[in-house]
C-alpha cells in the first residue's frame, strides 16, 4: 500500500502498473527500504533506457543496484566504532 502511494507521488502516470508494484513488494520481502530503492532504481533505469514503462525485466535488472544502494545507506548510518567492528569481523 505504501509503495503504491510512493509511486503515485513520485512517478509519472503510466510508467508503472499495479502488477509491477506488487512484484517489487514481493522482491523486497515487504521491506520498505528495499522496496523504495528497487522502485527508484527501476524507474531510473526505465528513464535511462529505451523502455517506456517499468517491466518485470527492468525490475530484475535493477535489483543488484538497488541492493547496493540499501547496503551503502545502512553502512553510512553506522557509527565509526560500528564500522570498525564490522571491518575487523569481516576480515
């Protein structure tokens, strides 16, 4: 529901349909941050590409970029100490 509202405010009419919005929600496991990132990247990739509207293929192609954006956002929200602990434990 929130994703439909977000799309109606930030996306030109006709660029994305209800089925695609539902698909984004399923791809995002109903995680709001993931869904918004995937919606944003899908719309951006549609505008930058040759497609006139968001399709499931565009959504699938946009998922890696959206996932990276969410990870970057979550990492940027960590404190310096949290990032150091994460770096040490990942090595």
